[in-house]
C-alpha cells in the first residue's frame, strides 16, 4: 500500500512539473500560418484550434497525445520551454513543427484593441467549419487570420492574413476577392 501511495505521489509530482514547464497562451506556428490556444489543465493540455477543441493527455516527460476519434490518427505535443511547443505525429519520421507563444500572450506587445470583435469572428468561422464542410479549409484559414488579428500586433496579424490569403488562393476556384474581407482585407488579398 505504501509503495502504491509513493507511486501515485511521484506520478502527481511528475505531472505537476510538466504543467509548470509550459505557459497558457496563444501559440503560432513558425511562419504564422496556424494558431492554437493552449491551456495547461489538470488532465493535460486543452488545445483550442479554429475548428475544434481537444484534450491532449500526458504521454511521457513533457509530451502529450491526442487521438482523433474521427480518423484514428494520433497527434503529439511536446513542451520545450515556457514559450515553445512542438507538434508531431508519434512514430512518424516527419520533423516536428515549432509553435511559439505570441507577444499578446506575454501581456506585452500591441494586441488589437478590437480583439473581442476578432475573437467573435474566429468563433463564427469555427462554426462555419462545422456547418459548411465543403469549405472547411477556407473557414479554417479565415479563423486563423481572425485569431491573428485578435492576438497579435497589427503588423504580425497582417502578415498572417497575407499568408492565409496565399494558402486560400492555392485552393480556391474563384480568387477574385477574399472570402472573409473582415480578417483578410482586399488590400492583402
């Protein structure tokens, strides 16, 4: 019984040290093409993406995993330090993707004063990914741009909108105007 208690205590302390290793906030993929919100919670990492929310559970020292129930694919996140997370596919030879915490998450930088408006637009696009599955890529890119405007200084948000526009132009048939001009303005399009 004593050894079981000690084992549970060690496991709890190990998890606590993992949780302390990272910091809640908005993380952006290098290059700014994708944004996630990360919250360290008791059961692991709560990840909010433009189109879904997922709980990644502990899977080792500073590592967390989530298996998508729709396709059975397992995804991993590795906490590198307070401001860096790596996304990877366990068992894959593909290199990990680095995500960095944004300046707005630090409480520094100049986030957009209209952040609430852009967060609402991000939610709108997240809902569209569910209700309009034929255009899920379009609405996901628009949602990422909206979160950029909500969480980044204007120059970085505009760069993110530009990258989202480049992505959308590569998949859209009608490229005459932005599908979401409130977050990918026509001057960026």
